[in-house]
C-alpha cells in the first residue's frame, strides 16, 4: 500500500493536468475534513478533567527548537516582514549553551526527534547550525532532525554538502516555483538564482550520497501546479531527482496568521483558508511546544500575530525545565481558557484551529503510558498541505 501511494504521489506531481485536478479537489476536501473534525469534537466533547492528565510534554510528542527567528525573505504570506517593519519582533540566534540545555532535557524525557524551524526565520542563517546538528546526533543521540528553509543560503559555505554529510533526516524547502518574476513577487527578495542553484545542488549531492536525506519542495505557489511542472527549470533542475526520498507538493490554501494576512496581499491563485474556529474546545496545536532562540517556551510553534513574545509564552528554560513548563499553571490556563471562549490573540482568527477530541486524548494517553513502559514508537508522515 505504501509503495502504491508513492507511485500515485509521483504521478500526480509530474503530470500538470492531474496535479491541477487533484489540488482543485483538495480545497473543498480540506474544508470537509475540518468540519468532520469539528463534528467529532462536538459529538463527544473532551472535558478539562480528561485533558489535564495528558497536557505535559513527553518524548513522543515532538519538540520545535527554533534556532533563529531571523529571515532573509519577505514573503507575502508570512507575518515576518510585517512584524519586522512594525519593530515588534526581536530577532536573534540561539546560543549553543541554550541549545544544549534544551536538547539534553528533551533527551532525558525520551525525545529523539527535533525540528529546528522557528515560527518565522530560516535555520541556515544560524552560523552554528551544523555544530548544533552534530551535537544533536552524535552527543545527544537524536534519531531525527528536520527543518524548513527557503533555500537561499544552501550554497553558502557549501551548506548543501554539510547538511547531507551531517545526516539531517528531512529538509523541507519553501519556495514559490521556478519563475523569477513570480518568485520575487511572492518572496519579496531578489535571490531566485541563489535559491534555484542551491536547491539543485542539494538534490544532486543527496543523490550522489545515496539519498540519506528525505527532501520535499513545498511550493507556495501563486501559479497553477501545471505551470510549475511544465517550466523548463523544473524539468531540468528538480524533476530528474524525484524518487521515494525526494518529492514536491503545492499549497492548497494559506493561513492568515491570526487575521494579519489579507486576501488582497496574496499573489496570483493564492487563497486564504476560511475561518472555522468558533468551538469552545482547546486546539490540538496547544499541545506542541516551541523553544524560542532565547529559551522562551511557547505553546504552538505554528503562528504568531504581532510578535513571538506574546501571550503564548509560558516560561523560559533558563528558569524551569521543559517538563515543569509543560505542566505549569501558565500553560494550563491558556488551554483551559478555550472552554470559556478566552483565547490568546493569535488564536482568535486562526485558520489552523483543530479541536481536540476523544481520539486525541486516547492517543496521547496511550503514548504517555506506552512511553513509560517502552512499548510505543513515534510515527511520521507527509500529506498534502
């Protein structure tokens, strides 16, 4: 079944008309899935009493360690340029000391996989990224390290080689397509040549090394998938490297970053998701944690509205451990607030809302109990966006 899925996936993403058709159907499909999750959540509502015991962070639930919130692009679909222009976002790079403390604590909790992508920012801007990756794998014993990049700095200092040689498990590349004009409109910078060359070199070197790294190119596209697939540079620099370990996908719809992004600011065929978050049940995203570059810990590393130092911050690992922060009154107050219609500012108009349900609670409980007895293992996957 897995092999068949990969074959179908490859077929869709190499035939323009088929990609257009599938992604056109994906939009209403996602809306139906959202309504189904909402119906499930309302059918058997999860009580605060049932949710409280499974609130804490464990090694089986994943952790985002944001090594930097500085970016070298100004994407029309992202809050970063707006927060920078408003001078509400303080940028920085995580010190090795903070990274080491977080990773060591995470490993002690049984965690063996980390995502190095901040809510905003590009990990390749961190000059100590390779050192941190090496520590994560070789010293801390991580089994999986992933991150998202816009690819602009892949060529700098032969980063594309160093990442593959360091053993990065998965690299996700966010780009608009293979058209210079469209790229500059969408990403707001003139780095098209560097991006395309870096992505091509990464794919080529990964192939030469036997494809140790899973690579997915996530097109944040304003054009139809068929237009990207038909482009000469896609056919010459990207498609030849497709395999079970290298793939691409296209963006069905875009988040509004808590209501910050407006439809008229997007380009081409880009469309915002509809807001459907009027259910007074906590969102599943609140049970993931992101450590900011300065050690601050936020619930839900997905989004912010004005700044990443907002009312989603629940502590700092300089003062308390990850486990203590996840079990803290500050964290629970945010989660519990959903039951009475009280939400952080970022959550008010968020289109990524996904209410927890009984299955969510059972799954976390089984993972927590299984973790204590050593009988479960983490599961990963890749789906249409």
